[in-house]
């Protein structure tokens, strides 16, 4: 049977002790206990060195032995692959959230057009061809995916086909910084193109908003590899950094009908459909000197979800300018969650290529979403908005707060 021995040796004890079989501890007579049952026993050693030191030594030996077994069996590499697969899914979820957030500028454009003019010279409706910009900052808190600030900016050109139908296209950019992310995106910088169609107007009951976008993302990612023993001792706790690119195509459509009550109240049902197609390029996580460093192959995923809900709008005057309070309550059904259950990697530790697969935990396919927003036409050319959005009846809660401004030239 193979045997591994561990020794704690102090070679600097001096000429009277060799430091190999002896100690200068005054509680050990003569500094020597080897092969003497009267001294080389648990009771004497604990009395001499203290229970804390004995426990600490046994704990350290356990860590060394566990780490040796882990590396001999490649258990750390297997754990690294599982962590990498979880990371891919968190990256995909964050990119999907980013795509959904990008459509908010188009939704707010429709809200801006629905507000009445401050005076009779409403430049929002003054000409067939118009240019407008949107800038917003969001704070996002999505359990196990991301938490941090996202800044969006876009410039759009719009053409009024008829009074109740507008089409447009533009360029957009965004930057998202996460905090306290153990296994996910640390930073996401993106740019892309967007096109949209707005059907409906101030005095029409039916309305439809369509937005499609294609964006390129530069991602700084962090992969956390943690492996604990059954006794709670941590064996592996590594953090590997990497950089990759991703392409995301997304589309959003919202169709609704409003019952118009008086001039300042409207309510009605709406139906939404949200789609995204995400391609994450292959990349290297970690450096070649680390056993938990991997070369990760590219992945692709699609997500679909639908929502049906009801909204209420209340218009009011805010210091002489038109404003609106709006709430939305929706039931969301996930058609396709986009989770990746298989990943191909190559380990730097042994150069071996592996296909790792995990049976994904069943996610919430049905949950609720509530949104509350207030908007204000500060000037005929300037529109400001503040939105709060959260999910409920869901294991992984997703909330955000967004503050934005639009200006029409």
C-alpha cells in the first residue's frame, strides 16, 4: 500500500537539538518523544502544544492531502468545467437582460409622442423627418446574474409615414459594470444598430411597438472555481479572468388596446413578445500556469418569453408641463430559457479536451412582473422618465431602476 508521510521540522533549533526528532518545548522532557508511549501520546502532546495547535496541524495536513488527491484525480479540472458552464449561462442571461433594456428607449419614445404639447408648437410632430437622442442610466439587480450600473445612449432618425405610424433606425452604445460578481460578467461594453416601428398615436386606442437590434459586446468575465470538502474545509478557491466577444440579436413587440377615459386616463390590456439570439465567442479563462485555467469553445443560445398584462395611465399637469404616471402588471411565460447544458473546453493543466454536461435545474417558467413609471415633457423638445421594474413569484428576482432623458432636434 502506498504511504505518504508528512513532517513538521525546525532545522534552526541550534546545536543541542537536531530539529528533526526533537523540540525545544519545555513541556517535553529532553525535547524527545519518539517511540516512547509514555510521552508520544495524545494526552501529553495536547498538554504540551495545546489543542488549538494540534487541530490546526491536522487541518493543514487534511488540506494538503485533499489537494493532492484532487489534483491526482483531476477533480479540480472537473469542477472548473462545471463552473465554466454555469458562467456561460450567467453571461447569456446578462446579455439577454441587456438586450431587453435596450428596447426601453423605443418604448419611451412612444410614451413621449403620446404626451400633449406644452404649447401649440409641438416640435415632436413638426416634420416628417426627425432626429432624436436617448440617454439613460439603470441600476440592475438580478439574483445570481448581475448587480451594478448600466449606461445606455442612442441616436435615431425617424420618418413619419402617417400621423399614426412612424419608423426609425439608429445607433446605440452601452456600458455595464457589475459589482460582487463571483462567476459572471465584470464589465460589458457594447455598440449596435436598432430599427423600430411605432403604430398608434395620442388619440388612437390600438397601438403596436416593434423594436429589433443587433449588438456587439466586449466582455470582461470572471470565473470562480470553488471546491469544498465534506468537513467544510476549502480545497480550491480560484478566480480566473478572461475576455471575450458576443453577438446578440434581439426583437421586442408590444401590442395593446387602451380604453380612453376623459382626457387624462387610459387603461387596457397588452401582449408582449421578447426574443434574443446570443452567440458567445470562444476565449481563454485564466493563465497557463493555473490548473483551473481553460480554453472555452463558443456557445449559442436562444431565449423566448411572452407576457400578457394590463396597464393604467394617468395624465396630470406638473408645474405647467404635461406628465404621466403609468403602471403595468404582467404575467410572463418563458417559452425557451436559453440555458446551455453542454460545453467543450481544453484544460491548460493537462491539455485534454473535455465535453462537460450538466442537467440544469428547472427554472421558473411562469412568473409576474410589475412596472411603475413617471414621465414628463419638460420642454417640447425634452422628455424625462423614471422607471422601476421588478419580478415576483420567481426564485431569482430581477429588479431595475432607470432614469433617462430624450431630446428631439
